[in-house]
C-alpha cells in the first residue's frame, strides 16, 4: 500500500507539472500566423487548424471556445504516453481513478520513461501491459487545450479528426465510463472528417481517408472477434496450463487472419502493429475506443445525421442509468 501510494503521488505530481508546462508554453495561433518569422509550412498548417476549428463549431455543433486556438511546440514524440493493462487471462482493462473524471482504463505519463517503467512493473506483477503514445488529450474545457507539434505531423484528415474527437469530449462526458465516452467521440470524429473533406472538395483525400478507415475497421473487426473468443475462454476456470496455450493460439489466429486479408488486398497497413507482441491490453484498448461506435453510428442515422439533435440525444443517455448506457452500447 505504501508503494502504491508513492506511485500515485508521483503520478499526480508529474501530471500537474506537465499540464502547467503545456499551459505556460502556449502561443496564439493567430499571432503566429501574423508573425513574419513563422515558417511558411507551419503557417499553412496553423491556418488549416483555425479553419477546422471554425468548421467544428459552425457545422458539427462542437463547442465554440478557445480550445485548439493556441499552439505548443513540444519537441517530443507525444503529449503523454498512456499505460494500458489487463490481467493475464482477462480482456477487461485495469482502471485508475481520478477526481472529476472518475475511473479510466489508462494512466497517462508526460515522460515516456516513466510510462515504460510503470508498464514493466505491471508486467512483472503478472499483467499484460501496453504503452501508447498520445498526440493530444482533452481537459473537458477546463483549460484551453492547445494544438501540439505532434498533431501537426498528421495529415489533414487525421488532424481534423483528432480536434473533432477531443472537442466532442467537451459536449458529453460521463465520469468513469471510458467506453461510452470514447465511442461517442470516435463516432463524432468520423462523421466530422467525412463532412470536412467533402466541404473541402478534396475527392482524392476523401477517397484515401475512406480506404484507410475501411482498413482500420477490418483490423478492429479482427481484434474485437479475437477479444470475444478469448473472453469466452477466459470465463471458464481452466487454469493457466490450459489458458496459456489457448491464449497464444488466439493471438496466432489473429495474425493469420490479418495476413490473409493483407495478401488478398495487396496491402499491409498494420505491419508495424503485428511486428511486436500483442496481448490482452491491446484487446482492452480497442474495445475502449471501438466496441460501441456502431451504436452511436446507428443513433446518428436515426436522427438523419443531424449532429445537433444527435448531441442532445447522447446528452440524454448521459443522464440515464449506467445499465441503460451499457444496454445501448451492447445492442446488436
């Protein structure tokens, strides 16, 4: 308990320091665009950010505030590194609890070495762990969330999607219900990107994004199917001598199914993902972000893709019981 308490205090300390550092380093995007010393390539991307920001508020019903109107040059590969973990024979994520936002299925560190250290400790304790770099996060409108240099490394569709996703968290957020929150924000993100690229009249970019999305959705389908199969097996008390090999077979089948798809489609967009070991933490992570997206997509279609009415309907769900939200997410 003492060690756990020390780790928790260390996490809060670095979280406060990291957030204050981000706030102190923010620069006005409008001022940077007007500054003649701003490199032309950076100026173009920042102008793009402001256009995306206006579109988010005027066309997607997302908050009109100062979030993503400032810029931070991080000079590192991510804003934070999230640690995700799951038991050796379970696909349910370990959770960490915080004030205001409740319990979440990840813990973020502002320094990669600290995240790696925690992941190693979790692994040594018998858990499956994963460290995932994060280009941005939402403070739910409590602070003016900035655009980061990490975000600007992404293409236009990914950049727009990230801004739409994080702004959606400011519209609806249920403390402690990571899957509900992330599935909603992901549905808003994808609907928003499709509308943004259509608005831009860039058919090539829209087609490329749709192809990327189709490939991602196939990977997600494989991951969720693997998660379900293993969850069914893990629920039976067979002991580690049996569950261990079955687990490896399950992940081997996942690799085989993906490779078959890649060969048939003559593409291999997730070679990097499959180049490393895959474990239960990966399955827990994909479920956190993707398992309920279909329910929100169906709800959006029910409201004729009117995002204003959609946001209101989701807000009503947020006021319902946890059981009602779970039933909504788990609908066929």
